[in-house]
C-alpha cells in the first residue's frame, strides 16, 4: 500500500506519494485550478491516484502559524480535509504540521538557479514530499521506539 502527501494551496495542490513500503516520498504532480473554491478537479485527481495506487492514507499538510495557531489558510485546509473525507470515504485523511515546508522546498530550487516560473511548477510537489517524508520518518521512529521498548521490557 501507499500513502499520498498533499500540500494544499489557494490555487495549487502539490502531490507526493510513498513507495509501497511506506519509506520514501517522491513528487508526483501539481494540480492547478483557476478558482480557489472550485475543488472538483483537484479531488477527482486525488481520488484517481488513490484508486490506481492502492492508497489507504492521505497526509494533508496543515499550515499552522509559527505560534501554533490556525489562520485563514489552515481553516481552508480543514474544509478541504472534510471534502476529502466525504469524497474518499475509504481513505484515512491525517493532518501533518507543514510549517516552513514550502520555504524548505524552495531552497534547493533557488540553489539550482530556477526562475520563479520554473519554481512555481514544482515547489508544491516538493513541499508535499517534505510533508509526507516527515510523516513517514515519524512513523518509522515511533515503530523503532516501540520495538526498543518491547526488547527492553
């Protein structure tokens, strides 16, 4: 099985996906939309990817403020989560703190000398990779910690 990672923005949604062993996140694509509120095409594409790749879980980045509060973008993300839960009812939707993921994603793109237009095409995918990889790494660490506890018990 695989896990999808999402970086949900006002006009774009970056998509990443794990390998079948749920170890490594890779970029998949960016879904662009003309109108911020028109999510039909975005949800359709995510559902299509989930069905084609035996996805059982989606990790959706939650853009918290640096002081851990939720702003307007986070509220829209929560509404998007509810939409995904309604339309992809067989897939578990989890939230993951994504603070600074876009900034971290832009850094290597800037270092490669990509212009703003080139970065815009891929930055959301890379941010989705950071979100999903953070989740995968945390899950692996939790399993390893659990194994150590059992071994020491």
